[in-house]
C-alpha cells in the first residue's frame, strides 16, 4: 500500500490546480478534517490553510486514507452553494461512504458557519482491484483520469460522466505496470533527486 508521503508527492508533482475549475488535494486535508470530526472540535485551521480555498474551485478531489485503504471523494461546488459528493472506491465496501459524507457535511458546516448537507453518490471502479495492496495505485489513476476529463471538457456537472469515468481498462496488467513505473521513479528520485512522468499518469 502506498504511504501518504508517496501519494502526496504524486499529486503535487503530477497534478496542478486549474484556477476556478479543479483542485486535487493532498491526503493531509482529509486527515485533518477527520481528526477534527472525531473530536467534534472546531478546526483551528481552515482547509484553505492546508491547500487553498475550496470555494474558488468547481471540483475538488480529496484522497482518503482510512484503515490502511485508499479511496477518494470528488466534491462538486454548485453555483447555488450546494454540494455534490462522489465517493469512488476500488474495493466493494472498502470505505464507509456514509461516514465519509458525514465528515464532509460536518466540516463544510463548521467552515461555512451554516448547515451544509451534500447530495452524495457512491461508485466502485470497474474492474475493481484484485489484491489488498493496489488501492493507492488505483486511486491515483482515477484521480488523474477524472481531473484530466474535467480540465479538458469543463463540464457544468460531472454527474452524467462520473460512472463512465470509473470504468475502463485499468486491469491487473496495467496496475502492475503503473506500480513498477512508480517504484522506478521513486528509486530515481532517491538516487538522483529527479523525476519524470510516472506511467500511472499516462494510462
């Protein structure tokens, strides 16, 4: 399983915020929110302190690491102030979607100083991962795939495309290629301090 540091490196290195349109966050953002939610304590930082002001982006992609498993949520900030949540998981029942949505509703309510209840949807990738360790690879692949689609097409809503975007040919052989590419690039960084494109982002 990928560590938070590796995931955050990949997101920071290979995705860029698209002003007013899309932002892929690092894993520390949901970790920070989930800890505050568990204690029901008002955050002493806002999400903007961690990774910019979410309200300025139409789409926010949020990696989630809970119980040694990765999934992610795409948050759609609608023009009327409402929110849509799309939870995407590569394992059936890997994460409790209802818990994740409750955390996000609580955080958005606290940060907005008003009641916020998002409309929530859950999706499983097809095909699903075939072993218990490739969840991070799958998550990064679909984060990049969906963010690229958003950046290229600028949809008014992702609702009608999200199910199709979570399907495709990211099967065992391609997951293995992506994993090996990532390992080589990380080894190169350790040895030379440089990196190039990782295969996971070119599939």
